[in-house]
C-alpha cells in the first residue's frame, strides 16, 4: 500500500520571477501566515515538523511503498517530481519546466528546468529521469502510478527532453505524473537508494528511525529557500503530535485532525491552518459480487445516510457534505448534479425491490489509521439500521486491513488524500482495468466516457465530457462518499508561508519561513 494513495499529504502539489513562482508550486498557491501577510519573509531558522508514521512501516525508497506521512514528507523535500499540485491550473511545473503533446495526445515531451542539479552538484539529465520513471514503473504499483505507460515507451531526447508515449490519448498526463515521479541519478542501485542525492529544496543531513534533519539546498533551481533546515519528527498518533506542539517541542503538527484543532482553538499562540476538500473517507461497496452487487442496494445505502450528521459528528464540523463523486476539488467537478439527501422510505423500497436480505448482519471493515475513520463506520452502521440494514463494524490492524480487506472486501472504509482531480480517481480506482479498483466496478459506459474525456485536447470540451463521467459515478459506482474532511495543521505563531493546498500540496514547504 503506497502513501500516494493512502494519506492526506496527503496524496495531497518564473524562472524569471513569475515563472519561478509557477515552477515552485503555482503563483496562486494559498499560504498561511501568522502575521497576516504584512511581514516580509526572512531567511533562517529550523522548522520542527511533526508527521504521522509507525516504526514498523519505515521506508527510504522514493519509489517504494510509503505507508508513513513522515517518510513521504522527507522524500518530497529531498526529491522533486516532474510536476506538482497548483491552484490555477491544478498542475504546475517542477522539475519539468514545460511539456507539449503530439496532436493525437499520445506522445508527450517534457523539457527539464534549466539549472536543475542533484545535491552532489551533477546536472539532471533526461537519462536520469528516464531511469527514474522506468524504475517507478517496475514497482508492484507501477501500472497505477503511471497508467497507460509502458517502460519501453519512456525515452530521452537529448539532454533535457523526456519523451513519454501513452498507450492511449491522454490529455491529463502531466497531472498523472505529479505525485511519485521522484528523480534519482541514473544507475542508482537498491543498496544505495537511501542515500541517493535528490534535486529538491532540502538536502538530507541525517535520518534515524523515521526522524530526520534536512538542510537548505543553496543551489536549488527553483529559487531561494528561506528555512535553514527542516527537522521531521515521527508520531504514531495525532494526539501525541498535538501535545508536542502545545508543549513547544515542535513548530508544526501536520495533518493533526479536528479533535486537536478543538483542543487548541482558544490558544492565541497557536494558529490553525484549514485545507478544505483535503480528504475523502468513502465507504466501498463491492459491485462485482456479494450482497452489494445490485445497484439498487448501493443506492439504498447512499439514501440511508444522514450526511450532515456525519460531517458534524465525525468531522466535528471541519468538513463539507459530499455527493458520492470523488474529486470534489477539481475545477471540472460537476456541482449541477443534484445533492443526494437522506430518504429512508426510498431506501427501504429499493431494498425490497432488490430482495436484499435484511435478516442478516453485514460486516463493515475499518481501521484507525486516521482520525474519524472508525467513527464514520460506527455512525454509518447506526444510521442504516433505520432503513432495516444491520451492520457490524469490525476494526482491523492496519497491516491486516491493507493485506486482507482492501481491494477484496464486500464493505469497507477507505481514504484518499488528493481530491482536486476527477480524472485521477477515474484512472486509479474506477475504470475497469484500474490497478486500484477498490469496488471491483466494471462499467462500459464509464470506461467509454473516461477514454473520450482524456482524449479531448480542448479543456472546455473535456470538462463537459467529464460531467457525463461524474453522473455515471454518482448513479451506480461502488462508492458512498458522504463528506469531505478539512485538512488541519496546527502551527506556532512564528510559522509563516505554510501551503493551504489540499492533498499532496501540503508537503510543499519550500516557501515556509519563521519570524524572528
């Protein structure tokens, strides 16, 4: 199970002055400031960041399984990706300064940023990127990380151009390479991967058991980095991390959750950074067989949920009601789809029509990986009981859940920390042959709508086509998405310039600075 899919980072992304802003994550990127934006950013200081993780799931491989937010944060600060999340548009340059597609949208050429170099001073070449992408593609999750791209179809053209040929027309390819396309030097062996130099804004100073110190990369091609260093400390629970912040042991508690936010809301020396549309916690109903294969049953469960109560009780109000469509932060998200509301009478009717066995008790599997996940399962079970459906919540240890239940269970919770792209979710979880098809859903009309949309070059026309895709998902997919959780960071008063982008954009700390 990889972090790019599991966590809220988590997901959730002008070489003259204006181009540099774009290359570093988007000139319109919102940031949080304790000073209200009136103070001038200054250099210096060490930002102490708390991040969630467990000692038994540590990794140093940028292309490997990353089950800890702490590891993903460290890797993201050391190793750049080709593109990163932005605001408008939601994909902006990073190591790739620009890109261009062929008329048929199958062949893409990515031109590397001028002056990009590894931390050891060697220049980044197209061959390094090709090596990195092929290594990524060869991982067990490689097909889902680089959908529609075969190793043999990644090549270098000169020193600064990477050519990627997709199996099919794909207008959204730049978006799909923005998450884990971390670049390492060509020829890096598995033995040396932990110490491979990166290209990012910070260089690794030391790493010990999930804790690390990173120092400023003075020669970063993306511009000036203000912090002297970032120290990452691993915490196994949001509560422990929040306590460390309140005690002054760290400066930033990353993705700490609503409970901690309530605890700190009366502390004037603590700022709360809210990132709307940050995380989805849908329930997955298996469509390929079992008790929820009938679309009428899935529709009934969606109608049995009190979404407002879920947001208020599970998220403590730090979130918004959702409408069973993944990708709520996408500019192409279709707000015209009627909001599904609770209707117990209709739910009971659909269950009768489907001859659903209400005498049985159905197990709903969940974990306590993130705050609110298990609570959402418990409240769901209480609510659907009013429609005549008996559900027993089964909590599993994280490793057991991801090994035994995920992609296999009939009814379970899941979570995603990138929500600014309808296409992302379609490619990863919803098309019939997707590598992470959580519900086992196969829908020919959806597949056709997806292929038509990503094969359309005109952005406006593509948005219109994506509406059809979203309506199909809303009507009959295996997801029950009741709400969207806000991302919550807590920070000390001297911390400025924190990203407010949802999902994977949260790890972009190169603009952060400390007031002296």
